[in-house]
C-alpha cells in the first residue's frame, strides 16, 4: 500500500482510461508509459473491462502500477484484487470496499465531494481521497477543505487538463495527484498536435521544476 502511495507521489499524473478495443488499450498504456506514467487507472466501465484488465495486467511493464477504477461494490473490488489489481479507485465511499482492500493490504482511493464523505472515508482508514468531479468542485474547494483533514492527501479527477495553468491551480491548491482522462485521450488521433507521450513528458517535467 505504501509503495503505491510513494509511486503516486513521484508520478502524480494518473491516466484514467477504458476502451473495448484491447489493441487501443495496449497502445494507450504504452504511450502513457513512454510519457513517464508509472501509475495507471483502468476503469470498470464497459462490457470488456474484466477481460481487458487481465490482458493489460499480463503485458504491463514490470514497474507500472496498474489499478482499477469505477469500483462500486465489495464484490467487484474482490474480483479485481484477485486478478492482480495494484489498487482500487471508487467514485463513492463504501466501508465494505475498504474492508476488502484492507484485508488484501491494497490501497483504496474512495471518491468524495463533501466534507462529510471525506470524514467517513477517513474513518475507514484511507490516506488518499479522490475529489470527484474536480471540474465541478474547483480548486477553491480543495484549498478550503484540505486544512480540515491534515492527515489526508487528495487526488483530483474530472475535467483535469495538462495545461500548465490548470496544473498550477490544482497542485498549487494542495493536490497530491491528478487523474486525467478524456482531455488527454480524445485528441489522440490528431497527428498535427503533440502525442500523448509528448504531452505527458512536458507535464511531468513542468511539475518537477515547480517543486
């Protein structure tokens, strides 16, 4: 669990992705890895989520930490942990999921959008909270809520962009990490602009410089 938290601290941009096409999944993961990503969240949002996760896990780089997101039940958490998920991400707070992850010694990152949810998650023993949806809550919410929970770290997901101004808003507001999805992948077929790997390389370099 601590190993994953440490890796997130070093590589705080976490791609969040799903596709039914396993070849596109392989390609996206490889581009992200080339860009410096070492923590990747595949999401449980489609008919082939279990099948494609297993195939990605079987072919992943040895130093890539692969987790599964959009987990809303203890049963799903148990399944993916049994299949080798390195961590679990949820859009909700569910103490039953916390119990499953604790029994397996795996990191659980619950999704919260209110102080009450954050407090409930903290009582479940978590150390990293997913603030979701980030574009609805905004950086000022993070700045306001972070002092209330000094023992917690926050990962923001939803509406994140790799633009330097957007990264400044979130990391300047106290985010420990960001999850990035559609804004990175929707334009992946546009060969006129920078590739996924190039965008990530620039962003990781910028974050290292601003530390």
